[in-house]
């Protein structure tokens, strides 16, 4: 699952078999995609970015998928707001 979370943070529109599986500190593939991978790996842009295509793909794969109610979920939403990722924010708020 860690590999998929990294791919989600990089904006790669892949869909995991279990997109709800939690990782470190409660992170999920969706929280990684929403944060744009901020502060999650040295190979990614350090502060993340906007990846609406990945968030959309995850939500289409599992329409009931929500950000986890964990520090990882809260931080992901903060990073999306920091980057001005309006489309990403709208996608996760619809659920």
C-alpha cells in the first residue's frame, strides 16, 4: 500500500484494490492525493501540489471514500487549501 500512496501523492491516476487501507499516521491513498504528497517523500515536490485527476479517480473507484478523520486527513485538507486546489477541495467536500 505504501507504494500506491506514493503514486497517489505524485498525481498518478492509479486505483488501488484497497484505497481505504491506512498507512503511517492514518494516511490513506486519498489523503496522499489530496495533499499532493506534501512532506511524504524526498522524491516528491517537498510541499506537494494539486492532483485533481487522482482524487477524482479514487472517488470514482469508491464513491463512499472520504478523508480519514485523522491528523493525516486534516493535514491533507490544509495542504490542498495552501495550494489553492479548489477542485480537489470540492471533490472531497461533496462526500
